[in-house]
C-alpha cells in the first residue's frame, strides 16, 4: 500500500529549505509508510542537530551563587540575626606558624543600617572546642552592604571553627 508523503513539506518548511528543494520534494514518488517514517525521522534529526550551540566567547556564564545561613561553621544565634544577616562566603587558611585564619563575608539584608555582634569559637580536628573563643565584637553593616570579618586562632591546635552572630545588645 503506497501513500503520498504527508509530513515531508511541513518538515521541509521548518528545516528552512529553499523553494527549489521544496519543489524537488514534491516530485518525490509516493513511498510506503516505513520510508515515510524514516524520512521524517531523518529530517527531524537534521533539524535538531542544527540547534546545538555553544556560548559565545565573550558571553558571561552564570556562576553558582550560594549563601551560608546556618551551618556548623556559621551560626545565627537569634531570630533578629536570622532575618537580616547572611554569610555569602567563608575562607580559611593555615598560616605558616600553624594557626588557623578565618574570613567571613557578612551581608546586611535589610534596607537600614545594622549593628550585630560577631565572634569565633575555634575547635580541634574532632570538633571539640580548644577553649579558645574570641570576644564578641561589634560589627556595623550599612544598608545592603557586605563586610569581611577575620579571625585568627592564638594556637596551632585549631582546625575547625564556628562563627556566631547575634543582634547587638
């Protein structure tokens, strides 16, 4: 049983073929259903293969953005701090003398200036406190700003830490 090609012309139009190529397609002899299916499949594959693109060299790729709300390394101690402060990044490094240095990017989410208190508790490899805790220091964050706060351990036992933030009292 032979049937005329019914889907070939719409696929040719979608594929952007020229009038000469479309006219040539009209002259094709009627094919059986199996050949019709294979032709449609081949045209669809060709159409989809032409859609693959890569980003232009000057196009900026979206980077992964993240915040650290409340983890074992950054803790917001009260409701007020949880609503208006976030950590946008943590950096840590071991100094040449073996001490741990930590830097936190603290961001104000409010449309007003904020005053918070921040400290750091240094811990050993197992996560136990080295009984080294910095005193809370006052941090003033202007509206929508991010500030970097640094802490350095006093001994070389510290390998982990927890930065804590609370509303200023």
